[in-house]
C-alpha cells in the first residue's frame, strides 16, 4: 500500500479505505477483540479463584445490579438449574446474597456483595496500557469511540436477547438425541 509518513506518529498514513474494506476490518478486529476479551475473562476468573461461569455471573451482577435467577439464566444463556448451582457457590463464598423479591414473594433476587477476597477489578497493567493507547486520540475521537462502544453494547445485548430464551434441560436433551424423559 502506498503510504506517506503521517505527521502525528511517524507511521505511514494509509489511503482512505472503502466502506466495504472498513466493514471487513471492523468485523475482523471485532472478532479479535472478542477473543481477547474471552482470554481476559478466563485470566481474571483464574486470578479471582472462580471458574469462568461463576466469574461471569458475579461480573453480570456487579454491572447489572440485583437480578432474579431467571434473569441471570437469560443473561448468561444458562439453564435455571445451572444458575442455582452457580449462585450457591457464590453465596458460599460470600459474593452474593439472596432475598425474597419485594413485590413477588415467590421469587428470589440475587444481590452482589463486595468481597475483598475476589479480585474483580482491572488486571495489573491493563489500565496503564489502555490509557497509553488512548493518548493518541483527541477528546472528539474518544467521544466517538465511547459512543460507538455504547451503541455496540446495546446492539449486542439486543441480538443476544433476540436469539431466544436460555436453554432448559429438556431442550438440551432433545438436541443431544435423548427424549424428554431421559437423564
């Protein structure tokens, strides 16, 4: 690709790409980002001494606030039975507490608890690395990036929600070739 040095960082300036090329780059780099986030999630879960599913549940509650087990199941695409086991493990560690739903006493709400024993913050070095990366962008560019990320997060949530409810045990057995009564 023909390129001339840019004034801001000494790297070659690329020619403007077509919209199709930009979409392709966004798709490719988005997949790289997703894979990197999965690796980071696994590293953070190991660092917090939680398995990845328990860590995701705890992170979901910390970000999304209190939820019913059904909402957790939907958010993580797990069966409600699996969520019960996950919440039991988190409760034993003091990371969540269960309370009766304030308006529907048949339901339970799971609340995240602050815990000094679980490291759920930013991994060492990540904040500094991201800050260094952000230094090259103007405030206007950062505003655009922040707006894009907010919209992308909303779209991802909508797509995940539109894919249907979390699996239940009977649908999983049917997919695996067993009948509704098989165990």
